[in-house]
């Protein structure tokens, strides 16, 4: 038997050769595996592209069919005209209704399709939109009464006076305060459960009206007095974005996919959809040829939902495309609500009905 003269050098050389062999084997595995993975990925993307193409093909009129349609089911609320809906944390629904016979507003809840009146609002109150708080109470602005109303689950109602007529609606901020605008005062106002108010001035002449929660936690506003879309942070910092034309005004506003702040703006050139991107740019997302939506909201599919009374579709917008899903009625949704179970609700102004919407 022959032994190496330098055992240590011999072992080192053997190890070096073994390592070189192993490196060759690894390179060979990579050369074989990577093309397989790439091919598989391309196949998945191709299938997805074909599916999307068949479901979301853009037609000549700008509509984008999305396959399955939507159905609506009427949930009766004792003959009242529903004005606004808002989802509560417990899964029930706040519904603001109007009784034309008594000229009174009634606030109630819907649980398991059963309407339960909670309280008749003060005489003369004319709120239009309702917002649920984190603990399930209801907030409303009352422009005619120069006040904000808060209603507890047991019907206890508190009225907070405002310095000027408030905007028609408000929004629950990320800080859990209720935010609304005072257009003639050129300010947004945040109010807590105890009625403590904090004003947030915006530039003079803006006359903010529409408000919505932006994805970054600021509160966005549409200015009726200028071609501006603005945001106000809880620290009072104001950022504004100029719209495309001097006569453009924001007519609907909502957080949506992206995540981004989405808006509909109207001008003499028509109605267009836009968004404020994460980079702070104002992106034009195309024309809306059937009139401005009364409201927009994020749906259970992560898309922005809106409709008009002119067509029997619900338009949905993802970050990538616009879809138009057929529905069994014309729908002019003045208010949307998404309950925790994934159900989409709408208050339909044209038919004065509360609707639950689901896929076929």
C-alpha cells in the first residue's frame, strides 16, 4: 500500500478537489432548475393574462365587462326613505331614514335583515350622511341646525353646536375623531366624543365640502371654491393638488386601491376619474361618460365601487382597470356600506330603498 509523503497536503488537495466537484454540481443544478422555474412562472402569467383578457376586455364604449353580474335585494325599513348607511363594528348597519309624512328623520339599525328603529332625531334636523364610530355610535352633521349630532346605541342623542354650517357629511379619522368641514369658515374641524373641537384652517377661498380619509391618515377635502384637492394631517399640515382645469371641482372622494386617494371631478369637459398616487402625483384615470357618481366606496373585492342612475351596472375600479358589472336595476347609490362579513349595502336614491348587493 502506497501512502502520500505529506498526509496533510494530501488531505487538503482532496478537499479542494471535492469542493470543485461540488461547485460544478451546484452550477449544473442551477442551469437546469432556473429555466424550469422561469417557464412555470411564464405559464402562470400567461394563463392569468388570458383569464383577465377574457373577463376584462375593454369595449369600444369604455365599459369593461367583468363576468358575473350582481343582484340586489330590498331590505324593508318600515316605509322610510333611506338616505345613508354605515357599517358598525358588531356587523350591524346604521340606517338613516326619512319619514315624509312626519318630516322627521329616524335612525335605526339592521341586523339579520331586521330593521329596528333606535331614535327619532330632533325636530328640524336634516342630516344627510351617517358615520359609525369605532365604538358603534353614530355621527351626523346637520347643516340646517348648525350642529353635529352623536347618537349612542341606546338612542341617547347629543348635539354639538358648530361655528358655521357644517358640510353635508363627515368621516371618522384615523385618530378616531369625527372630522367634517365648515365651508364658509375655510376649515376642517375634528371633534371627539366629549365635544372638544379642533379647527384646521385651509387656504382662504377653498370652501371645503367633501371629506374622506386618505390612506396616509390625513383627511382629504374637495374644494368647491377652487380647482384644488387637499389633505390635512392631524398635526395641521395642509397639502394641495391642482386639478387639471380651472373649472374642475371634486364631486366624489374615497380611499381606494393602490392604496390611493381616488376622486371624481367634474368640469365643462365632462366627468373624469383620478387618484393621488403614493408618490404624490395626480393621475388621470379616464372619463366617466355617464355622469358623476353620488358616492364611491371600497368594496369587498378591494375595488372602488360607484354607480349612476343612468345605467344598470356597478362600475368597479382596481388599480389596473375599470370594470362594469351588470346589475338587475339602475342604481343611484348615495351611500355605500361594507359590513365585516363582506356584504355590500347601498342606499338607492332613485328607488328610495335599502339594498343588499351580492354576486350572481
